[in-house]
C-alpha cells in the first residue's frame, strides 16, 4: 500500500456526488478522487463496504465524509483501519441514533410518500441553513435534485442505516491517524459543541469551525472547504507521494 493515497468522498443523507461538486477538481491536485456510491445499502457497515469496493484493493484511502458519510468514514476505520491514512469528518455526529431523530425521519418518509421527495427536500433546505440565513435558489435546487435522485427507497434504506448505527464515541481514542473535523457554526443537525467534543476525543485531530456554514458545508462554503482540506491534506499526501516516487527495487 505504498502508492498514491485515494481521496474517498462520502456523501451524507439524501446526497450524491453533487454535494462534492465544488471540491472534486481542487482535490485532484493532490491525488486520485473517488466519490462513493452506497447502492441502496441499509446499514452503515454495508455502505462502508460499498465505498471501499470502489477503490483499488491495495490502495490506502483518506475518507472525507459529510454527516452520514462521516459515520461511514468512522466505520471504515472500525473495520478496515490498515487502509486508512487519515480522515476528514464534516458535520459528523458520532453518537447512536435517538428516538426523536428516528421519529423525525419516519415523519419525513411519510411526507415523501404523500407529497414527494421535492417536498421533503424543501424542508431539509430550511433545516440545513441557519434559521435567519438566506437560502439561495441554487442551493435549494441542488438539495431537491440530490434527494430526487436518491428517491424514496434510497431514503428508507438510509434511514434504516442511521437507526442502527454504532455509537462511535468509544472508537475515537483509537484513531491514530490525522483527522480533520469541520463544523458549521450554524449546524442545527449535528451541533457545534458535539463536534468539538468529538475532535477533543481524537488524539491527532484538527478542529475548524466555519462561521458562514450550516450542515451542508461543501455546498454552502465550497471555497472555504477547499482551502481547509488542501491546507490539511498537503501534510498527509506529501510524504506518501515521496514514498511512491522512490523505486521499491532496482531495475
């Protein structure tokens, strides 16, 4: 596993690769980029397996996860830690599901059955922004497009995965690779304090709070997301690039 590191982008709930559209080209400057697909998986463990199956079997990865994707990143560490060189956790909650959140998702599923995924996406757009923040039309359109692409069956599968996820807090102290934790100061889904606590529990964590972001950090503040990721990644990727450039044996 001495080749270039693969940056593995992990979307959140009702998100697809579009949520990373502002990052993909920028991140390719430091290494190969793969956007994970979950293929209807209904557990976080199955999502992690699907994500890793999209990467070369001998490649080490830097999982970069948003929200549910951050949980998938933690699951990759739990089940395949020799493959993980570093992790970035954006708007990530390491706690198990709560009855209140489970009930809220069930109500959203019923709304989707009765009114369609665009209706649910409109509700999510309000939750993803600060209550007083303007919601640009393009931002709302992106959320509607992604939710419609995932569809009702995909939403049900993701809801089941979230409901049965692990409590990842006991795992945090074992993470012995660099971790970047990025939190939006206006995140009403995960909350700033919980993410600060998560970062404090990880031995080699860098914590960044983004003053203009809510929950969907890559969509809301793409330039700031890129700046922080690239600033952090240069210290992760450079040593591996040097190693990869050194011949492993004489010709």
